[in-house]
């Protein structure tokens, strides 16, 4: 299916465990993003990537690791999950136009609970 | 510190009436703004945007107004429909290339049939 998909949709993990959230897009967009959504904070950017092998920090990168070996995939890893990382995570992608990035297209989200 | 603020967490509007969602920003360097709409259990979807060289942008039932002197933008939905019930986020790019979007906290709009 065309678009941007995240997996899993729901995940429960224990404090201290490593967990990876997957994101895959079929548009060949150059840019990909990870956001988290928390009550009272809206959406906050964790990391983004301008192209394969190019990543950069967003507003709240601590505790997260990303990689982008292929254009279509952008996994997000929590190396040692903490309760404060309980959140809904959204992956997004967008492309570059002559005036800047086009609007971002978001995946359906992954609801992560750390117990 | 929130650079884009949506001070109304929720809003209820009668079907057929106008819905007005507000957003304030603190950074006068912002030159582009976006509105996203989000249904439960789905990702946000882009709705409409406005560049700072304009003070109004219209797309069907949706119009965004920008008041640069007041650092304020608003989204008008006319007429409001039940399918408009969703959470609306305003956003602005933190940098020239638009890679880093900063979002408001959202306003939950409920359209009453």
C-alpha cells in the first residue's frame, strides 16, 4: 500500500528494555520525522532525517536513537525505556520543493506504554 | 517554551455555524504557518497553510487569517459540519528550510448536530 506506515500500532514494554518503532514510506520522500504527542505539549519533534544516512536532533532527542540506512525506512529506538517515554509516536515524511519542504504526511501512530 | 500557543483546549460549535480556532505565536521571525487536523487513532493531516506575505488564505470552507502585528492567526470553518470534529493543531517552522515544525498544543473542536 502506498503511504506511510508505522509498526507496531500498540506496544507495552518494561522500564529499561530496548524497543524499536518502525516507520516505512513508499513515496521516496527525502525527509522523515519522528514526533511524540503528549497531553499539554502537542507534537514535539524528536529526530528528523534529510536523506539516507543524514539525521539530526529535534526538540526532545534524549533517550532516543535513529538510523536511516534506506530512504524508505526510519526506525526509532528507545535504548532503555523510561516511564516518561510513554506517549503516542508519529512518523512523518515530506519532500523538498523550490520554496522549502512540502507539508508533512503522518503515519497512524504508535501508542507506547512503558510500565 | 511554547512558541506557538493554542489557548483554547476545546471548542463546541453548532452544525452550520462558524468555527473559529485561534493560535498565537511569540517568534516574529516565523514566516509560514500550517494547520493540521487530527482524528482519534489517526495521524495528523495537513489542512491549510499561509505565508507571512499574505493575510488570508482560503480553501473551500476553510480560511486562515494572519495578523502579523498581533502575532495571531485563526482558522475559520464555515459552515461547520459534524466531520469537522477533530483536534486542530497550528504549527510553524523553526528554521528556514521548514524541517523543524513546532506545534501548538491543539484545540479539540466538537460540532454539535
